[in-house]
C-alpha cells in the first residue's frame, strides 16, 4: 500500500539503521559536525578530522536501534544544553493533561529549534510521549539536515512549493498527516502558532494555520467545531528570560522599519539555530494550557482562544518588566499581575541593550516588553467586556 505521507513524515524505527549509516558516510555532515565540535581546527583540517568525528559519532549512536533510543541520545544533549545555557527550566500545566490522549500542541514561536525541544523535554520529564515536530523545508537546506530532523520525529512543511495548485495539495497533505498522527497513530504533534518567529515578542496565532488544519475535515459528516475538538488542541506558552537571538532580531526589525525590506543571509537561519541552542537563555518556563473544547464556528475564533491562553499562561520574567519600564517610564503593574524571579539583574539587562547599536535598542526593548504589554491589553479588554 502506498504511503501518502512518505515524503514528509518522520522516519520509522525500521529506517533508522540505514539513515544513520548514510549519515556516518556523509562527508558534508561530518565536516559540519567537526566544525561545530572542534571549532576552527575542524574547519581547517576537515579531511583529517572526519575519521575522528566519525569514530566519536559511531560510539555515541552504537546503541541506537529505533527512534526512541535516538531520542535518548538527543536527551543527553538537552541535559547538557539546559545546564550550560539556562539558569533554570520549569514547567506548569502538563499535570492536567490526560497521559493517554494524543494532543496537538500549538505553541508561541520565539526560537527555531528550542521551542519544540523544550516542549518535548517537558513532556518527557512528565513521563509522556514526545511530539512530532512541524519544520519548514526552508530550514532543510541539505539532505543530511532533513535526515537528522526526521530522525528526531520532525515532519516537513512544504513552504517552497510554487503555484496555487501545488500549495493547496501540500496544505491538504500536511493537514491530513497531522490529523492522522493524532487520531490514527495517537502521537502528539507540535505546531507553531505562526509561520516564522514572533521577532517583536507579540505572540499571535495566524488563522491561516487553523484553516490549514480544517482541510482534513470531511464536511459531509463533521462540523468545524467537532473537527477542532477531534484534534485536541492545547496552547503552549514558552517564555525565555533572555533571547539569545535578540540582537539579530532587533537588527532585522530596525532594517524593516527603516527601508521596508530585509534581505536574509544565506546561512542566517542556521546561525540563529546555533545561537538559540548555545546562547544564554536565563530562566525558561513552558506552560501548557487547556484543551480547546468549545463549539468554535471559525478559524478566527480558534485563533483568538489560543492567543488568550498563551498570553494568560506566559510567565513574565524581570527582563520583561525592565524593558517595559524603560519604554513607558512606569513600574506600576495592575493587581494580580506578577513577575517571576529572574537570574538577570536590571544592570545586566540594560548593559545588554546598551551593547547594541543605538538604532536597534528600541526594537530590542519592545521585543521584551511586548509580552507584558499583551497581558495588560488582555486585562483591559476583559475589564471592558465585564
């Protein structure tokens, strides 16, 4: 029987051995790994370092026989990354989710690699299964990158297709795969609430994402509300005390404001991934919301509820308050709005901002302040409705 998702789905257990074998023989992959592990030495002496890297990698994956054991190797990297680049990792809300139910986690999007990685880590810590991760094909610039991602339960979102007919077909395939994962294979799925990161710190769900999800509905037998409930959507709010890519994002936002355009560099996404993984993130919190069970009538209504939950659950750090104070000149917060303890002092944060080029600083401050501004707007809106 033909697999309708063969070109986008993650690899299966029986495919792991062949993919790993091919990676161990891929000189481009080994050279990239050598450069990452050995720095300039690995880049300059690539041919000489390949056998060393291959031996180390072979030893590291010697017990990998399936996806679960591959993810155990990745967990080791996550453990070390959290220890080295965060001041603490915390989770809330996961205890209220049914361990036997597969969910579609729709998350705010601040970091290319770390958003789904931290979601996965939180689920694993709680004894739950890990997620299948949606990743745009624009990030899979090399076949070996695609292989690595698909070994870690990533599936491909075809963003580079040309033409309305091709885009429609790709969107339907993606929608069907997400529904199949949850309802037929009982596997969690992670999806960003928007295409591309919220570089300005404003977490908003794009209704087009919900419309894509609805394409797998059989309109003859199922209402829109029933279909949304079937997907068991759970909003997720990930909050970083510090954004390792804040300088890169501020530069882009500044250029867009000044010229209306921004030309992304060929390896810019790769650089952002590397910085997001290794850079100082301060304290990190992942908050799981409640499954969407309301009778929604439109994609806009679903998006609005995801936004409401993400903004409400987002854990404010002192850096959000420091930035808000710098922009507004006030430190007064409404009753009930709290800020968690942080690892970054006011002086350290302001020195971080001051190190940026002067035109970039307002954009960086707004990036941190917008999480608090969104909460204030939500409180004001609720008071107005009341």
